[in-house]
């Protein structure tokens, strides 16, 4: 199978496979099996699911709800009525909601003047963060209340809430996913954090000018650019049947069609994705959750057993057994910096899969972004995909 034109980027994401889709494609192709269904078990940004959507019926799964937005964006066929005129209408609607918010709350407008000094800026940011204690008199104010003065400014948050209100009007249609994906893209390029939402940066004299530059970014150029790119990418794609789910991986493996190809890219490290992308989960759910700590995390954040040292072996055992129970084939992505070694993975596979699967290992040198988690921005790793093909050959 040839890899099609590069899938559009939506979100900077830890462990994204967008840059090595050729390698993933090579692994899937080398399985050399005929099947209708491809399951992307930990779909994340949905790029793998999207890449294989023209060649298979795809089941794209991730326990995080924001992931389903990306998979739907890449896999949904757009109707002919989503065009540049649609974009104008969406922006007009968001502008209406934004202006209405300001009209109802005229005292809550915080402006960043052209020559603002450090201390004035710091005071403004602190006052914005205090809005979490304000009772607002209208709907769709979640980001203005929870996140002003953190990852985004109040004005940016008002725009986020306004576009989210517009998206809700189109829920149940393909516009809903395109709007949210374009909004998430814009949010990531306006945020003053380091590419994720684990924490926003504390203001210092040395980063003052940089944070200010992010505060002055407007949402519309980013939203417009991504919206047009996504509708062009998705138009006239193959009309295959796809299924997008938000389940725990064990539940998903119970429902995959027999003989499917399962692509599994579980977390490699002890950091939970729900900590780094909690704001996106809140954007999609829009449920005004209880939040805690500086990062304003959701209290109900998902904790993956692949990220827990005492449970990671159990996690892989559950994965292998789930695959075996459906007579499926498995492409398992992992890296030499993961929680457990390749040798241990193979040992666990042998115990669970027995003699019914043959094994092939593909490797690739790769660079992982650390997304601001240390002074080093990148880390060289050996990425490997272990293919487990259901057949009569011994493992």
C-alpha cells in the first residue's frame, strides 16, 4: 500500500507517529494478511487511523474523548456544503457569541497595551486567574472561568468558548469535528505553555516578552488556515465504513472483528497523557469539571496501566490475550526507552500467544520530542514495531 499525501497536522503530541507513517505502513504491509478491518487501538491524534482509512474499514479507539474528534475529522467524508462560505458563517457566529459575552460582562475585559511593562503584565495575569472564583451569568464560559491567565489570556478564552458554542450547534454533523479540530490547532499555537497543558509557564523577567507574544496572538488566522486544509484533505475520500470509539483498550479488543489487524501504540513512559492534554478533554466534554492544582487538571483524569511500573507487564499480557481471543494480527509500536524491554515484551507474548503466532521485528532510529519535560527538547530513540501474525508457525 502506498502512503498518500501527508496527513494534515492538528496537534503537537507526545509520541505522534505522523513523521514515521512510512515505517508504520511498512510494518502493516509486511504482515501480508488479507482483512477488511484495521484497529488503531490507542489512536491519540488519529493520524494512523486516518492514514489507513482509504484501504481498510477502521476502528479507531482511544479512552480520551478528544482523540475521537481527530479520528472523526480524518475518517469522516465531508459533504459538498462544507466550504469557504461555511467558514465565513462559523466565524460570524463565533464573533457574535464573543461580542455577546463582552456585552454581558463589560468589566471583565483585560487588555494588553502595546508598551505594557512586566509588573503591569504580572498583575493583569493574576487578576485573570482569579476569574475561576467568579460566577458568570451566561452559558459557554468554561474556559474564561477556568483558564484565563494560565495557558491563554481571557480574550483568547472567550474566543475558545465562542467557537465551542458554535461547534455544539453542529453536533451530529461533520462540521462539528472540523470546527473542534481547527479550534484545537489554534489553541495549541496560542498557548504560552511548552506544547502541552501539564502546566503553564510562570512569568519571569526573562520569558516576559515571549509569553506576551503568545497573549497577543489571535485565534482567527490559525482557525481559518486549518479549517480550509482539513476540508480539502477529507473531500472525496473513499467511502468506507469506519467506527470511532472511546473505550478502554480491553473493552475495544472484545468487539473488534475476528482477523483484524490491530495497531497498538501504548504509552511508553510513566507520564499519563491525561495530565498533558486534560484541557482538550475538557474542551470536548465541556462539563465544567472540578479542577485541581496549578495546571487545573480534571479530577477524573484517566490513568493508564501501561504507565504504571507495577502494572505494565499485566497491561501487555491483557493486550496479547485480547488480540489472541479475536484471532487478530498485531503491530505493536514501542521504543527502547519504554517502561519494559523488548525482550520482556517478547517473553510476555510467548506466554500469552503460545505457538500460534510468528514474530517479525522492524526497527527505526527516531527522535522523540520531550515536549518541555526537561532541558533537552529531543531524545534519540530506537523505535520498533513487533509484528505478531496469526498462523501455524511457532512463536
